[in-house]
C-alpha cells in the first residue's frame, strides 16, 4: 500500500523528478538525489526503499505535473483538431521559454534508457503512450465522426503520439525552437490531410 502523500513528500518527488529528467537514471546517483532534494540518504531509503522506487514515483508524478497540464484539453469531451494544435502550441511555447537543447520528455528518455531492462518501468512507459494514444483518439473521433476504437482513428492517434514524442526527443539536440516548430507544423499538416482524406472518402460512399 503506497504511503499517504504529504507536501514534503511531493516536494521531494518533484525535485527528484527534475534531477532524473535532466540527467537520466543511471547518471543520477543517490548523492545527487540527496543534494537535489535536500533530504538525507537515510530518509530517502526510509521513504522509498531505494533509487528505483523513487524513480517509479517520479514517473507517476510526471503525469500530474507535466503531462496533464498540457494534454487535458486533448482528453476533454468535445475536443477536436484545435485541441491537438493547442497541445503542440503549448509545447512550443515551453521550448521558447527555455534554452535549447532541452531535457526532452522524461518518459521518452526512460523509453530509450530503461524500458527494455525493467518490466515495471516498461509498463509505466507503455501506460504513458497508451494515455497519449487514447487522448488523440478522443480528439480524432470527435473530428471524424467515428468511435474512439475505430481502426483508422487508433492508427492515426498512435502515429501522432509517437511523432509527438519524437519531437520532444529531437528538442534534446535542436539548436533553435524554429527547428522543432517546423517539424511540429509538418506533423499538424499531415494530421489535417489524413482527416480531410477520410472526410472525402466518407462523402464519396
């Protein structure tokens, strides 16, 4: 049974999440976590049992702290293509507010670093991608007049989810926001073309 959440625990996880996000799991030592969280080594082990369990808590916290604020409009009832555009615009605004190269996405970074090595972490990563796919399927189904689980909706939603993650990964080596923006614009153009093509095919039946 998980421990009850408290302001001090939330602050610990938030600071640890930012450490892992910036430097990765393997490059982050327990001493780094002690320094970044301001919590002693003994307290970290008492609260979480070790670095891995703290990292799993950080992945969970990332959903609330970083994913939901930028993605809930895509998941909302009645969302359409404008919600997907807003999602991309919010991320571009975030990139403009920071220096690039950036830290990318914590889950995307974890996918390449750890997912193949740890089944529990792999499930957490997969859950994130499933959430993105479900959210994009919600917006596409409203736009296309199809059920969320229609094959074409799911395929396009999955394509958007993995393409968006590719954008965030690319931000880790991009030298300017313009580079990322151009690719985001291309992604949105492809989405619109796919939706328009479906509409034309539907009208011709």
